[in-house]
C-alpha cells in the first residue's frame, strides 16, 4: 500500500478515482469520454452547474455568491486579485504568515498601492500575528490573508478574529473544505484544486456578487472576474476534466458527512502525527508553535540533515511518499489533506516512533 503525503498534486479519494475510471470511456452513455466532450455540450454544462451548486451547498452560500472555475493556479490569483479589486488611489492590505502570503503580497505590489498590515517573517513564520496589533483600515480595497501555509505548517483558526468590515480575501488553497468555516465573512476565496478539491489544472474562486460589480472594466476581457461570472466560467475552454473531478470530490465530501466530518477526520489524523513529534523527547522538532499548528501540513525537523535523508529513504521504502519538505526550507512535511486515509497517518506515526527509537 502506498501512503500518499504529497503536498499537491495530492491524494484523491479512492472512490472518486474508481468512479472516474468507470465513467472514463463513455460518459453517461454519450459515446465519448469526459476527456473528449465539448465544453459547450449539455453534458459538460450540467457538470459545471453541479460543481458550483455542490460547492455553494457545502459552504452554505446563496445567490449572492458565484463560483468561478479558472486556470493559472493560486499564483495567477496573486495578480488577478489586485488587478480586479485594487483601483487607482486605493490601498489593499496584506497579512503575511508564510511563503505563499509573501508571494501574494509581492505580486500585489507590482499592481498597486499595498500595505503590509502584519507579518511573522521575523520569527521564521512559526506563528500568527497578535490580533491586538492588527488594525485594518475600513477604507481599504480588501484585506488578504493565507489561511494555511503549506510550507511552514501554520494555520489560522476556522473562526478568524474580528478583522473589521474591510472585504476579506483569502488564499485557502491548502485547507479549503477541510473544516467548517464562516464562508459568509469572505468577499473572495480562492483555492488551487490540487490539494483538497481535485487534480491540478483548475482554480476555484468563490466571490461575492458585489465584488464582481466593483471590478475594473479596463482590464483585458479574459482577466476579469466579471467575464467568468457572466459566462458561467465558459468564456473560453475550461479545464473540463479537472472540473469534472472537482465535482466528484464535492459529492464525496457530501457523502462522507460534509465539512464537519472532514474536520473530525483531519483532526484525528493530525493528532496522531503531532503526538509522535511531541512524544519523541526532542528527536523531532515541529516548525510551527503548537497553538497554530496546521492540520493539513505537519512540518518538522530531525537532529541532522543526514538523519532527515535517512528518514525519507526509509519512509519511501515503507511505501510513504511525498514527505520531503519544500525545497526552500528542507526538513520533513506530511500533508494530511482530506483524501489521506487515517490509516496512512497512523502508519506514519508508527514509523516515526520506531525511527526515533532506533536513532534517538
């Protein structure tokens, strides 16, 4: 058995893979594969509409929100958000708690006037900023944050602190749909699908209608959120198969019991791995301070780089893949996204305990 801890593209539910396999050659009797059907066909339009409806149902959102299926990953959104939502003369604010927030902030600076509201760079992105020190400008165009940093393993609580009335924009690429959260508090949410939602190739944008209406009109048409909303994400050819897979994953989440069930499943998995860290007498050292540890990406170090290399080699031999930390920071990272089975987390925890006994 392979235990897939890849950070993205990541594990997909086996039931989803099996259903996609069964439907691959002939989608619902149309005589063609879902890889071949036209994005203008009634079959794909039904998939597209179902994916939007299923996602909004899981989030408890109504007609005042739209779901857009876009391409270019979260990195494209780093630019599209300020291009659409940051008019001349206005200021956007950013809270930076890790590498991806840093990249979003840097990209926005290329577009317009941006204020760094808070950052935890000084402590190596091990924590979250004190909410007492965060005073958003209610006149800001928007306030951006990253709810979960995949590289550093730092995560905001699902119930965010009070950040005022400024439109809240969040990169949720690595913890979207992993737990219940008050989606109505957000003006815009974006997430690359390849962690909790589906395969690589599509980015989900959940945007409030009033934000669509305030977007700039002088952008190239393909870069406007309003274009995708008006055309139901069908202005140009969408990533048909990726959206199809997203819809299957959404149905799987619903069948499992929705976001509350995902939260329980993910908390149970993370607890196993963090217990192995905390019970190792310092052999393993977690990166994030315990109060803000991510349930999605468990990041830690071993006493030496040589032991980390041996850990990864032995884990690979035991069928555990994707555990190397991001190339920019090294170390170990176990990504425990929705589709990762609790049995995989238990196997990793057992392996960690055994490795520490043998080398500690």
